[in-house]
C-alpha cells in the first residue's frame, strides 16, 4: 500500500571494480545502476570502493532485476513506484512461509494472496515513460474532480467546506514540519552540535532517507496549502 518507509527497502552492495571488468553477461543491479547514474549525473556517480544503495522499482513486463534497480533519492524525488511484489517474492515470502508453515500447513499461501492484499496505492511518477507528454490538471482537494473556471483548490460542490479542507491541509503541513524538526535535531545530535547545519549524507543511515522523504512531503504539502489563496488572503 506504499506505506513502508523506503529506508527499510534499500539494498546496498559495494562496487568492487570498474564496470567493464565485470563478467560479460553477468549483469548486477548495483553495477548497472552506477552506470546509469554516471550517464545521468557524472558528478554523483559512485566510484570503485563505494557502496551503491538501490531499491527495486516497477518496470515493464519481463524486466530484469538489474533493469529495475534505482537510486532511492531519485525514486523519492520523482515519485517512482516501488515494486512491492518483488520484495514480497524475493525478500519476504519464503521466510514468512517457513515461519507459519507449522501453524498453517495447508493454506500458508493465503497469507500473501487474497482479498486482503488487493488494495494497492500506486504513486504517480513525475519522470520517465509517458509523463513527458502528460498534461497536468488540477483536481479538487475534496472530491478529486477536475477543476475548471479558474478554481485552484475546491470545486463548487466542496467550496462550502473550504475552511475544513484548509485546516486539514494545514495540519498536514504542521505534522511534516514537526517530524522534520525531530529528524533534523536527531542528526544534529549524531554529529555532536545542535547549532550547526546537518552535513551528513550517509546513504547507510535510515534517518537520512526519512529526512529526505519528509522534506519532500513538506514541500508538497506547502504547495497544496498554497492553492487556498482565497482563504489565506481572507485571514
């Protein structure tokens, strides 16, 4: 349901030698990702000896694992959907089955299949594929209908409850600000000074990814809140 903290899904492997020195036909996820990052942004490309973090994203039908490996920060910034089925099949299913097989010997597969697993939230990517041709249209923040006629936040049907919707979005901004403040302070304590900016960029630290995620969520929440320009001007 896209609720798992991305820091729990990150896999890291060391880049032990240059890309051209790996065996032909033995393509590995972290090696292929390092090559893609080098093409995308040479300044951010991992060097030999670095650990390359990656997550598995949704790909085309029949796509190999090395083709679906992507940088976690790039995934966060562009809302690229994670391949939840890959993690279930390759990371979780067998340990879960072995654990519950003595309890559910005949129907252990029902833990991972059935109606309780069908509700999936799919993120809308902002890059790649057909997104370069997509036209952005504003939707009502209440009923999700397409807005028209100069409306920026709510449709005519939802406008009577504008104050309620405004405070709901304002609360989301406040919660993001509070969480970001806690994570920022935690990183400051880790580096031993509460009066300096956080300089840490450790890709092996789960707090790093949490901080990046809430930073993006805060930016998105503020953009949504800014759509209530009429309410803000009235205040």
